[in-house]
C-alpha cells in the first residue's frame, strides 16, 4: 500500500486548497485564519465552490456541518448539494453562506437551561482552523455550535476560546522574557484505549448494548494477572482490524501511529502523532467513531466505555499536551534544563496552575463511567498531583533554596533531549501511576476516560496555564532585571506549589494520607467534584478569560448532573430488566431440571445423601430469593429517584442509594452464575467475552 498516496486523500487540506483556490482567495483565507478574523463573503463563496467541486469529484453527494454537542459524541446534519433549476433539472450548489453557517434545531440537544432562557435556535459556524473532510459520501465541515444569543452549546467553542487565550498569554509571556513570540499554538496527542470483543457475543448482552459496560458477570478463572496481554502478539482478526482502521484514519489525515495490546485481555491502544490541539480533538472524535464502525466490518464490537468489565483494567485516554512557538516546543528542557529559564518557567507555571485548579483538572475527567476507574488502583487516583521526576525536582529545589544546581556537570543530558533518562536515572521506571506526568517534553494527563472528548481536558489546561502565564508576564513586565525576576518567580512559586508535586506511587494508600496532609483535594466521584465548577474562584477564572459566561457554566453544571443521573438510571433499569427477564427465569428453569433429577433419583429409592441436587436447589433457591428481593429494592429506589426535584439531590441519591443497590443485585447474580450450569446461563460469560477468539 502506498500510504503517502492515500494519506489525507479525503481531506480538503492545505495542499488541496493551494491547488484549487485562486491565489488571492487562498491568501485571504490563510490571513484570516492566522489573524483569527472572519472571512468576507466573496472569499467564503469561492472556497465553498472549490470545496464542492473537490467533494463531488471524490464521490460526495451531501454536505454536513459536523459539530460536537454536549452529548460528547459528534452530530451532523446532512443536506444534499442539489438545487432545482427547473422541474426536471437540478444543479449541484454550495454557497459561502451554507459553508459558514447552518441552523440545526438546537432544542433536541442538551443545553442545561440555556434553551429555556434564550431561544431554541442554534447555529453551527464553520471552524476554518480544522479541515473539511469526506465521510460516507458527505462533505463534513467542522463547526462550532452555539445558541441564538451566542452561548456555547458544544465542546468546541470553549476549546477555541481557550486556545486563543493561551496563545495570547504565551505570546505575551515570551515577549516579556525577550524571546521570539509569534506563531504560538498548543499541541495534543491523544492516546486511545479500547476493548474489542466478538460482535455476536456483544449483541447477546443487553447491558453492553444499552450501557456500554457489563452490569453482571462473575470473575473468570483468568484475568490479567499474568500480564501476558500487554504488548503481546496481536491476534490475527484484531491485526486485520487495526490495519483497516489505520488505512481509514490515514485517508482522513489522522496520524495513527502506534497500535498495541494493553494490560487487560482484549484491550488495545491507538496512539496518533500529536498535532495542533483543535485538530487533535476533531481527529480523536473521528477516530472513536471509525473505530466503532470498522469493528462491525470485522464482526467485532469496539467498547469505548471506561470500565466495560469489573475486575480488569478499564480504559483511559492519555492527553499529551504541550505549547509550541514556531518549531520550538516550549516544554523541551534542552541540554541544560537548570539554566533554561523559559523552560523552567513553563514547567513551574503548569505546576502552579494544576495546584491552584486541582478541582477543574479533576472535573475535566469526571463522568459516571470514569468514576469506576479513577482511584481503583489501575488508573490515577481522584487526587490530582504532578510527576516531574527526581532530576527536575532537584533543580527546582535548588532554585527554592537559592543554591547552585550541583549535579550539572556530572549529568548534562539526564533531563534533556530524550524523554526517558529524566525518569530512569534512579532506577524508577516511567511513573505510570501519576495523573499528570511530565514526560520529557510534554505533560501527559492520564485521568480522562476513554470515551471522553479531548476538548474538555484541553480547554481546562489551556485556561489554567494561561491564567498563570499572564500573572508571570505582569511581574516580568514590571521588572528591570528580567532574569533575576524570573528566577525569583521560579523559587517562590515552587515553594508555594510543590505540595502538588509527587513522584511516588499514586496507587498507594500512603499517598492518600500524605495528600490529605498536604491539603490536596480528593474529589472521589463526579457528584463530589461537580459543585466545584461553580466555586467563585473558578467562575471568575472562566469569565475573566472569556471561556464561559456564568450562565454557560451554570448550564454545564446542570447538564453534567443530568447526564450522570440519566446514565445511572439507564444502568439500573437495564439491571432490573436483565434480572427479571434473563437471569431469574434461567435460574428457575435450571432449578426445575435439578429438581426433577433429584425427584427421579428419590423415586427409584436412592438416598437423599446421594442427591447433591437437593442441596444445590436449596442454595440456588435462596440466592434467587435474594436476587429477586434486591431487584425489587433497586426498582423502588429508581422510582424514588425519579421523584426528586433538584438535579443535585437526584444525582446524589443515585450515587449514595442506587449504585449500592446495583452492586448488591450484581453480587447475587454473580453468585448464581458461579453455581449454575454453563449451558443454562442466559448471557455470555466474562471468559467468553474476553477470551473468545
Ligand atoms: P509513549 O508515551 O508511548 O512513550 P511518546 O512519548 O512518544 O510515547 O508519545 C505519546 C503521545 O504523546 C503520542 O501521541 C505523541 O505524539 C504525543 N506527543 C509527543 N510530543 C508531543 C508534544 N510536544 N505535544 C503533544 N503531544 C506530544
Ligand atoms: Mg501514555
């Protein structure tokens, strides 16, 4: 396969634009994007025309504004290009107006109250900084989605706002340092974990179909304890899937690079090469969508849920994040990090930002699904801390104490150039337990869940770091000796914020205690974390930088609570349904079989002692009674939850009452599964799901 020939073949990218747009139009377009200005209509018309011609040549018949509403997945409204010129004649048309703006009905998307206070109308606006592409014979135009009054109804608008904010803040900061400052942008590489299971088995599990995760399932005899899956040989069917997936992603210009097996059986990872953060967010959305669709072609199902299976590792999304100026990665330590003032300032700015806004960082990884993962000793805990490695820690310690960094001659390269030596020095491996790790030339944020949009984590990182950089700039701008002032800032801020730096094992119980002593927050669940969104300090941050208005934040708070409750509600209803319609009847049937075996044995005079079926019937019957009782309890709690008026109280009730009742029901079902004939059990077992092919 000639990869270079297919790469980006479905993308209206820079090369295509240069080829197809009149020179002056191309220039006007580039200038508008660079200066973040909107396009004149004639320019938009010319671009729309070229786009349409290119799309039709490549098989497209429709166009769609492609956007990312608060549901977390993408939405698209398809229109065909046709336009009638007479009764029997149509031409293919696509105007600049249609390119720039569309009006999908906003009332069917979550808006958390914005819809009530404002108009139901919503607009999608072309985002010219992410390329249009063809998917399923449709020209997809990346857009931002907002209400009639301009309130963001999506995940992209705040992301774009935060990107402008951090770009400006970084430019100002670099200028204050006396360094080159044009062309600043943030970069993201989003590593994606997922599970692949057989599609027929998937369809037999209502829990997977309705909720994306298994709500029942006894532990299989073998899980991930042998660590034989991580980086193991990829099974042929999966390999074929990965190759087809890569090819499809490459056509869309997505830099899919690494595919390997992950820790849990049937778990895998895809890592792309990093790119501009807005594009990386779009690409990750597309990647998730195509992963699912491609799976169907191979008779597989792709599970993107954070915790599809109890007792084996769940899936996350590692958001690698950095800031660049031109070709220069601002988080690259260089050969002598201890002398690299601008690097150390970016490092300390991030540490300070993460410490000051631990709650927002935590919130950007909060969801009902991810609650199963964070803090479960397989993924970062719900406590936010930063790993920087012992070398950088020592350098910052020296700054704080005002002493020379003494090891500089003996280890010139250890924190520089290469990603690994920083961490390898004292024999520790790369710290995989940290929620927020400096990995050589970027930060890796590991808390987000596998099904998340990268937009939220990226938006939060951009905003909090921008806020700190602005503060640093003010100090530098007012100082006569910038270098001395910079060193002073590093020393002071390290002292103020080093409590958030932790290089040890984040999974340990000692760390939880230590974190408490240090005054770090532990927001264990989504419901615990969400109210922080409306803390005055956080509202003020977002409003100050123009990322969210207060009403946008309030609406997001509502939406996330609502979403949480809805998810648990669906899960609970699914459990009730499966318990009554699948599990209980299957156990009854099996009990009947056991009973008739016992009866016929007794009939021919065999003693009770030789009828183990009787004991089994007793034991299973009592578990069945428990199962039915637990199902009834769960049902009444779900009904009760439905009557609770306040969104927060409702979510709390789901967390504190409904989830424990679900766990109880599951326990009885799993015990029954362990004691019932394999052939009698109505749903595929964990063993079958994870080890079937
Ligand atoms: P690993 O974590 O497996 O060692 P890498 O460190 O090479 O792999 O990269 C992990 C992810 O981080 C990849 O998606 C990579 O493209 C991304 N990445 C590398 N450099 C940057 C950067 N400067 N900004 C954002 N992401 C980056
Ligand atoms: Mg990683």
